[in-house]
């Protein structure tokens, strides 16, 4: 899926929800689909990664609820869209939802880019700064590939990389992960950051 197709698919998802969801559904999305839609990259992606449901309490405070599992309306709507667009069954998935358990970057909801898809679906796409955090973590965890390419496309500053590195180490506290992360930073030419973390 490229940018135009992602847009069409999410619009179709919103349309399906209009017949299924009794109230507005708001979700937080990261990964390649968000990067494509926001114009940071242009590469094909197979899925849409949902991190959390976005709720507001009576005082208007935003609460992020881990999107695992997806609710029945969203699941059914995504199943119908998969059928109509010939997509894999899990094109809308909660792969990165576990990040909620360990804590998301502070102030994340102030940096999201929000779009409405019809009357029943609002998607908050992770902003550039927070995508750097997720992509650095994924690149260090899974090795070179699309995550590293995406990270480089985001052109992180030294300060952003260091903050992302420190955040990622709260999600995997193992010595093995720290070593992988340091190797990656050195490979990218940030030996000073690797030494500081």
C-alpha cells in the first residue's frame, strides 16, 4: 500500500464503521502507513499498526487504552475492508500495542497529526519525533531493514536519537538489547551517543 491506497482504505474503514459503531472511534497509529500518509517516506507497506484507543474522560483528559484486542466493530469493519480491497486478514493490527505497557514518549498526543475518516473514525498518527523513538527501537531490536531505512528518512538529530535511545531502553532493559542499540548507533556514526547511554 502506498499513500493514495492507504488513504482510500482508511476512508473505506471509516465508511464501514458508520454502519457498525454506535459512537466515534479514535485510534493512535504508528509505522509505515503513518509515515506514508504524512509524507515522510514513500514505500509500500502491508499494514496499519494500531497502538491504542484514544478516550477522553469527563474532564476532557486524554486517556490511551492499549488496543489489544481490537474492539468488535473495528474488527468487523477491517474484515470487510480486507475483503473489498483484497488485503491480508490482519492488515489492521495491534503489533506495537505492547508499547503502552511500558510507557509512551512524554507529550506524544501533543505531537500527533489527527485526521477524520468519515463520521465514526478519527486517527491520530504518530508525529515525526515519536516515530523516531519507535523506529530506533525496532531497528535495534530487529536489525537492518525497513525500520532503519525509515529512521534515516526521518533525519533525527543527535538529541532526538539520544532521547529515543534512552526511551527504548525502558522497553527492553536487557544487556543484549543495549549492546545491539550501541552497535546500531555506532554504525550510524553516533559513537558519542552510544557511549552516553
